[in-house]
C-alpha cells in the first residue's frame, strides 16, 4: 500500500508543480515499498538518493517561480523546504550507515510532511501564482 497517494485535492492549480509532486510522491512510495519488501539495501540507497535529488530539483522549481513572480511569503516557505532536505538527509545517512533508526518512521515523517506542505504551503503559493496568471 502506498504511504501517500495523490488525488485532485492535492492540486495546487499549477501544472508543473502538480506533475513534480506526483513524481515525488511516487518516489517516496517506491522507496518505502522497497523497505517493506525487504529489498536489497543497495536498491533502497539508490531510491533514497534519487528521491533526495528530485526533491532538491523540485524545491528549485518552486524557488525559481517565487523569484520570478516576487512571492512575498517565500522566506518561510523556503525554510520549510530546508527542513525536509535535512530530514531526508538523515534517511540517506541512515541507509548508508546501517544504524538502528527505524527508516519506516522517517518515511512516515517525510510523507506526512509532504502532504501537509502541499495541502497548505504549496497551495497558498499556487493560489498566488494563479493570480499572476500562471497555471
Ligand atoms: Fe512542492
Ligand atoms: Fe513548497
């Protein structure tokens, strides 16, 4: 079962952002499944690495749009992205070092974080972009 599932209620009204969110959610699910299915550790390492890289690129997309359109609430929004990146890095380190932190818990945190962030922070931003004519 996926840890997080995209549906229309997650739409922020901007096509590019929606498609990146779908992709990111898919990547979290894939990495999470790989733990659940007890796949080889190197598989998980790669999936987590890819997910972190994709998250960073996605945050870059949003940051670029914020700059382009002079988004007034960008500072707080970008701080939240940093929070995700730091936590995701913990997961990355964990997978590599095989210590005893429960990775499932970290995935749950990331999935919950992403859901709340999309539904509130990214939606606020999407609304602002819509007002600027960006769809
Ligand atoms: Fe986002
Ligand atoms: Fe965001």
